C-alpha cells in the first residue's frame, strides 16, 4: 500500500497508526502542505479535495477520509479489530472518534487557517485564538464524556484500542504544536499517554516523520 | 426510539431520513438551538457536547454523532442497508459522506457562527461569507468526485442509497437557507433531486419539521 500523507496531518497520523497496529506494509509519500503541494494538479488527480491522507491499496482508486480508511482496513485485513463487536460499544467508539474527526479537527486544518488570515485579514494571533478555542471545545467534550460515561476503560472504549483512541491521540499531539493548555483534561491525557507507550502510536507520531521540525 | 433534534440541523436530518427509510417508529423532541436550549443542564446531561442529534434506543445511554447513529441503525435493525456490501464501495460512500459530515458541515454550525460573530466581532455578512465559502468548498469536492469517479450512479454510490446521499442532501438543503449559488454543481443537484422525490427524504426535510419558518 502507498499512503500520501504529511508529518503534521492528524488524519494521516490516524491511518499510520492503524496500518502499524495491523502490521501492514506500506510506504508513505509526504505531501508538503506548507508549499501548497496538495493543490497541484498531480495531487488533485489523486484527491480532488486536496487533502491528505489518500491510500492506494493495489490497483484500485485512492481511498480518502481517515475514518473511511480505518473501516476499510478493518473490513479487508486481519490483525486487531479497531472497533468493538457490540453495536452500542461500536457506536460509542465511533461517536467519540467523530467528536474529533468531524467536530474538532476540520476546523483547524490549513485551508481554514489560511482562509481566516487571507480572506478575513486576521493576524496570526487571532487566527490561533480560533484554533485554541476549537481544541478546547473538543477536548472538553472528550474529557466530560470519558470521565463520566461507564464505557471508558484503559482506552476510550473499554480495554481495547478503537477509532476513538486513534482520533484522541491525533488531537492530543496537536496541543503541543498549537500551544493548548492540557491541564483541564486529565482523562484525555491518561488515555493519550497510555496509547503513546504502544509502538504503533509512538512510531507514527508526527514529530518522528520525515519533514518534521527537529526537537 | 426518541430523537432529540431540531428542524434546521443537518445532522438530525440525516438520522431522520435513516429512521424513515428503515421504517422505524420514533418520536422527535425539538431542541431550540436559537434559544440556546442545547446548553441547558438538562440537555448537557444527554449530550455534554450540546449538539443534536441524540437518539435513545430503549434503556441504553444516548447515541450521538449522526454517522455513528447511521452505522448503529444498520448494525441493529433491518430494512434497507445504508452502505453497500463491497468494501471499496463502502469506503467510497463513507468518504463522500465524510466530505460533508467532517469537512463541511461542522464549519457552519451555530457554535462556529456564534464564535465568529461574538469572539471575533465580525458582522453577520462577513460571518456568512465564511459559511458560503465552506459550502462552496464542500460542494466543489462533491461535484468533482461525483462527476468523474466511476462509482457514481443514480445515487452517490451506484444504484442504492447510502450514507453519502443522506449527507449530500443534508448539505444541499442548506444552500437555500444560507443563499449559496448551486449552479456550478449540477451532479450534486441531480442526486439531491432524485433523493428528495423519495418520501423518507421529503418528509424529513427541515422545512417540514415543527419550528421551521412557514414558506
């Protein structure tokens, strides 16, 4: 398989973790989002949305949208399942994942940040206030749910890794990049740290990918 | 089943269509988003995110996030399946759905519109420019994909209704509410019109729900 990704992309990070958890061989081509390579015709031919990740599995057309790719990998490959078997538990894991992948992450991707600065003429610091507000809203929802709902265990849903954990961690690592105060979110922090001790998560970390700033 | 929704909510609209397609009996309680009822403690106890829809199925905890609810209904109920059987076709239907449910709709929900006006002090017209830009970005991605990808048929994915159609229609009806020019999106228009001739879609239309403005 070949994935088109980027070191910083939260969505590519989720897919990278899933590929590693399932032990699948893949190569990743890094699209330089800062240089605007996602808007070049050759990448638009792969994903007209101009967004990463895009995953090629054999000769088929590219697969896009991180949650759709996670489901596809579960439906076509072995290895650990990334959703519980019980429908209610599955629904809860999906719901927690979508708090991140629908209601939080899409609000701070480069195309939104660029729009706020270029079309609205907002200075970077005001744009960043929007980004931090978005993070805090998403993290607050996760913290409230994870700290009060009976389904929470070692991971977001019970004792096994699910979509929810991949999404939670993909949000969590952004708190450092965007300077978000994480003190109010101890349950999110606990689960993120639990995940990041697992090699598939640790090796997929944005800052360990080619192109990432050296820390 | 009992759904907490709102006439205008695109996400509640999707779930309403699915319930009707499957012929499931349900009642809907309308949360007044303009009055801020989603932030009241009694609704936050149902969904700490303060967002609709929330669906109660028997005595279990509330189900939230529209795409998670669609999967849950398919996994626990009969009636027409809302995703194709083939994994690649499923992945394409999910990806198209997520272009709307992840990358478009969450950017124009009330909490974002309110933030742009209140925290940023933007006049309503500039906020609306952001909303229209968001719609146009999502519609452009859908139009490009639907008009060029081999999987498109009478519906987004082949000849059967899927998550992608529910999401496409939920975006489409917003173009009228928010004054978005739909002329550049003929394939999206064709599929939306095909869907809206089906009773489960037509009866679920936002403007046919209690609380909607009389037209």
